[in-house]
C-alpha cells in the first residue's frame, strides 16, 4: 500500500477515535468521519488490476447557532486533493448562504447519475463540480432556488491536474484557466402520476482567462432537467449545453492527474433509470440502474465526434459499507479508452468496456 494511503488511514482512524458523541439539540456540534475505498477494474482494452486502495478521506462538519461548516479532504494513489471546504450561515428556516469550495448548483442535484462512474457531464465539468464561491440557497415548499457566484476553480490555477473536480486545464495547446462565473438554478416539485416529479432549469455565464493572449473568453451553459420518483423507481432526464467562446474547437480539462481535450461546445443529453429492490436479503438495500449519456459537439470540425457512455450496475448497502458493481461501456469516451470527450482521433471511435467494482467503508 502506498505511503500516502497509510498516512491517510492513520489520520482517519485518529479522527474516528476522537469524534465526540452527537451534541444535544441547540448545542454546538462537531463531527469527524471519513471513508476507505478499494477498487477492482477489468478492461477489455488494456491491462486490468486486482483490488487496490482507491481512496481514503476525512470528513468534518459542525454547527453553532446559525453558523455551520463542512469539509472533506481526499487521498488517492499518487495525489491528494480537497473535495469541499465551506462555511455557512442559516438566514431562516428555509434559506442559507455558503462560502468556500462547494458544489456548483447546475442540473440534476446532487448527481445526474446513480453509478460510481457518474455520467458524461462529470467529465465535462458540469456535474458534481466543486469550485470556490458564494451560494445562496432557498427551499420553500415545492420551490428550490440556487444563486451562486464563483471566482475560480478550487485551486485557482489550471496547472494542477491532481484534483477531484474536472476543471479547465492550462496546457501548451490550450492555455486557459477558469475565472468568474454566475450560476442560477430553479426547481419545482409536484405530485404527478402517483409519484413525485421535480422539474428544473439551470444556467451559468462567466469567462475563462486566456493566459497566452492576456485576455478572456466567454463560458456559458444551460440545462433542463427532470426527475420522477414513484415507489421503487426513479427516472432522470436532462439536456445540457455548454460553450467556451475560444478560437479553437477544443479546450483542455484535467482531474485525477490527467489533462485531456473536450469539444469547446456540445449538447449533453442524459437519461437514467434506477430501481430499489423491495427485498434485499442480507443487504440493507440494493439499487440497480442504467445511466446513459452522450456528448454531441455543436461546431462542425473534422477533429470532433460524438461520445457515448452507458453504465449498467447495482449498488449494495450493508451497515457501514457501500459497494458499486458497474459495467461501463464507452464509445470515443475518456476513461473508457477514448482520446477525450467529443474528440475525433484515429482508433478512438470503437466501443470499449470495463467492469468496475468499488467497495467502501464509511465511518
């Protein structure tokens, strides 16, 4: 096991040991926790691996009066990174404001997927993205609002590929980095056809810095999203479009140590279905799902081609453990043998697949 993982496990065990009992109502509260996860991958397009340490993380959260906070730090094999770190203030029973590195409110929340592998939007930086900013949130009955101003990515630089969120990368071919952005999101929840239907719209506008030309380019996006839940079934649908107003047909993103190219402008449709088994036997819960998403470049350019990703799998909950078993199939898709997302390169257009098993223990 790598030395970094050993140190992280020691920190996690210490945090778990020192974590105090839950505080009484209206008293200051402080909680420590974390997780250890292991991963197995079988690939039909490359070398496979046995079960290996995938992640160690430490969590902390707390509150005192109207103030509250949450943070999480992660150690992976080869790098460590902040996941989130923010402080908040409760304005009233329905609304609060949060400052720091936090999830960007865009599209289906908290995730546009049920699988460990997420959907295409994650690898494009429009799903489960965490940046530095200020977000106002309000949940008023059937209505939910988000308004956020973000100043940069979580590290303020495009030159650090060792991160959790997929952000604009500064490369020789595409010397950009994220700057200011305004996000707005609204969702309405209602009863429909015997279940609960949530309909929403999201949008953002901002800019990225051009470090070679000492200027800026626009960065915009929008999404329509819906989620319907009835009994054990959950259906999700989303259409999103993003655009970088750059001279080239591509930009670079990076996370998990690797920079790669994506189409500078694309539509990203998503369709997911999940079913929670009514009888789980030895397990506390079993949910099976299929997550389908695509990236369809808008610009007409010979270096671009649509990408597809489909994830079929089940998650298994038992006590403090949570396991994903996923079959990931990708066509022209990064992390599934493709050259990037929405990119056309020789040999990148075939379907490739992998079996991924992730076992986590949460404390």
